[in-house]
């Protein structure tokens, strides 16, 4: 892949720093070597609620919609838009629990998927990148928890 095919790293997830924003283009090329690149047509479901997918998804191009499951009788929540450089599937990637969201391609989208097994390989061959990824994922989850708790 060329540097142009590397996800954008200037946008932050949930208002914070983007995941792996500090990687150089060379390090992104190394990271991409451990991920699986998939292309999805408009409307394709990438991750379904209840699916036990332990992949972390990076939007390489296009956009995806992330919609949380609604309680019975409740109105459907508006899906969140994740664009180039954003990630999805963090919680399932970290804990292996079934997905609580549906991820669908909005228009055609290209996604890089990193599995738990690929993370182990990344940690063995590129430990600095693996540590940066886990640090950034932890920071993103902590930010979400702090918002839910009302600060801290």
C-alpha cells in the first residue's frame, strides 16, 4: 500500500486524539502488513449485533455507520458516522464479547481489520506499534467512561 492508502490520522475519535496518530508513514506500512484489507459495497453489513467478531476495524476510505442496539419499544438511535481514519469494534476487540452495534458501509468503504491473533503477531514483530495501539485504545475507552461518569 502507498502512504495515500493509509488511514488519515488527523481526526480524533470521540473528540480525542486519533488511534495511532503518532505513527509515521513507515510505521503505518508496517501496521497495515498485519491487517486484512476488505472492500464493502454501499449498505453492506460489516459487523452485526451479537456477532462475536474480535476484529478492530480502521476505516481506510469511505465511511461506515455504527448503530447501537435499541431496547424493545425504544426509538432507533441515530447511527454514528465513522470516516477515514476512525476505528470501530474497540470493545469486542478488547474483551471478545459479542458486538452491541451494527456497522454498515455508507457508500463503498475500505476497511483494515486487525484480529486478536494479528495483534499477537504485531506485538512479536513490532512491539512499539502494538503498545501504541493498546495505549491509544485504552485512552479512547477511558475517555468514553469519563464522559458517561460526568468527568473525572
